[in-house]
C-alpha cells in the first residue's frame, strides 16, 4: 500500500492492525493539516486506542510546505476524498471509531453512512444535502471562496482577518495569531461550492446516508460561537441523523468557535469525544 500521506504510511496501518487495539481515525477539514490532531491522537492512545491521522490526498507534511505549494490542494472534491478515507478504513482489521472536524465532520458522517465506523464524532460538521439553514455568519465565513466562481478549481488561503472570523473568533487576539501561524494552510475551493449548492444538485457528492442501520452511534459537537458552522447547521444535521435507529446525540460547547479542536480548550472537546467513543467501542 502506498502512503496515503507522508504521515499515514503502510507501516502505521500495520501498526494499528498489529496492535490488537481499536483504531480511531481522525479526519481534518479545510485549511488544516493532520497535525491539527496530534494532541488528540496522544490522548486517545493514552486511553487505549491506536490513532491514525491521515491527510486528504496529496496533503503536504508540514504547514511550511503547504504554504509554499498551495496548488496541491486544488480540485479536491468531496467524493474522491471520501473514497480515499473509505479505502484506508477498509485496510484496517478492526472497524474504527472516526472523528472529524468541519469538512472532516462531513466526511466522518459519509463514512458512517457507508457502515464503516464503529462510532463517530462529527465536530462542527460541514452541511450535507438536506441540511437547509444557511446563516449569515456561515455565508461570510465561506465568502473568501464562494464569492468568486473561479475559486471552484483553485486553492484558496485565508488571510489572518478571514481566519480570525471563520476559526478563531472565540479566542484572544494573541492566541488567534498563534493558531494562524501554527495551523492555517490553503484549501481546495471545490468542497465549499459542493456544500453550498448541495440542496440544488440531486447528484451532489455532499450527501450522507443517514438512514443506514449500520451507521452506528453518532455524536455531533457544536461550538456555541462558531461562525462557520453555527448551531443552526449542526442542529439541522442532528435532526436528519436522529432518524437513524442508532444512537444520535448532539452537544453544544459554550463559548467556543470553529477552532475548538486546535485552540487552548481542545482537551475539553477531545474528552467529550473520547467519552462518547468509550461508551460504544472499547
């Protein structure tokens, strides 16, 4: 098996398969890299799981490399990226728990809808077909991309003010700047267009099989102050998912923005995710 990224190699999949432990697959969203999960992975491994932090196809290994070569992110669409993670999960001997943030939260729900996850946690997940609310703050957060149709085929970085609004509005100015310098990378414009127009396109790739009885338990976590995926979107996703016969729960984390998986309060969110996984997957 070729490396899925420089971080998740055949050896790491073999390590997971050879450990005898339940794997947990972490899926990042736009404008971040797998390193956004490093502290989460350590916490879950301390709890007795084996963690994998695969990237999207062609993800660079470092933030510096990503900023130097933004073109590698262009034209990454939801369908092929979802298939990429499904293939990786299929190489694991044990059905994993899957945890995702933002568009990673959408990809997590797609994997769960395919029956690939033993338990799933979708954190501030991007919307899928059937999720109707579109608050003004979400439009503003997405405007650096969807404001120009040509961005569909481009890689788009966020300026610091754009990152501050979309990710880091609920932390101090100093922490916001540190997060931007440490984590922010360019991102493919295509998925944002796919999500924005999912309800107008019957053939959209931004869709989830929320009724599959093999979906497994699902937790949706929402940051109270998230501008990118406000409560209205997260709750609408929950309302569609709760029709499933499996356990479906939602929790709102007070005073947290879209950066809740990488900011100084990450542990509170990670421990909620871990507690949910531990209820169903030991």
